[in-house]
């Protein structure tokens, strides 16, 4: 049912929005698809943390980290295993994505283990990290597009 919903509603909508705004696949993936696919996790985390108690906040963080690791391990492995042909990754883009993910995890560990809290400063830093990631993706896509057009 989830696959049907994504195929029938999410994918065509994302394709149309991407065409309208002339977004590359990478940029659409890190913005539109991330918001569309991550919305349930965000709302589940907000609901868990809304009470303000420590257990709810810990659950909210666990939901986000758990879903990230599940996607990175199980979903990626399934896609690679069932792909009809060999998947070739762009090494530069892979390193960029892995680096930003690692920086985000390290910042989260710093906030929890050293600072002992995620306050407004850390929240703004996380949003800045995401904004920086989107900017880097935007410029790398433009450079990659120019490189492919000159060949």
C-alpha cells in the first residue's frame, strides 16, 4: 500500500514540481523528497517530544536515528540486491552525502554527550547544517551539469 501511494501520488507530484522549478534529481531528492518522505518521522518525533518529559524526547531522537539507519542499511541493501543492473555511484556525491550525515551524527553526539541538551543554539546549528547541505548540492549539481554539457 505504501509503494502504491508513493508510485501514484508522491513520485508524479515530485516530478512535476521538479520540472516546474527546473530542479535536478539530486536537489529534488534532498529537498522535496526528504520533506515528503520524512514528514511522518518528523510528526512522530514532535508527538513523542511534545510532553516535554525526557523519555519522550529520547524516543523522538531514537525514531529519527532508527529510521535513518534502517534506510541506510535495509532499504539500500534491498535496492542494490534487486536492481536489474549494476548501480554506479558518483563518488563525489556519495562522499558529500556521507560526510554531511557523519557531521550531523557527530553534532548530535556532541549535543547529547558533552552539552547534555539540544537547545535553541543546537537546533539552529542543525538547520544551518541542512541549509549548507542543500547549497552544496545545488552548486555541485550545477558544476556537474556544466561538466557534462562540455563533453
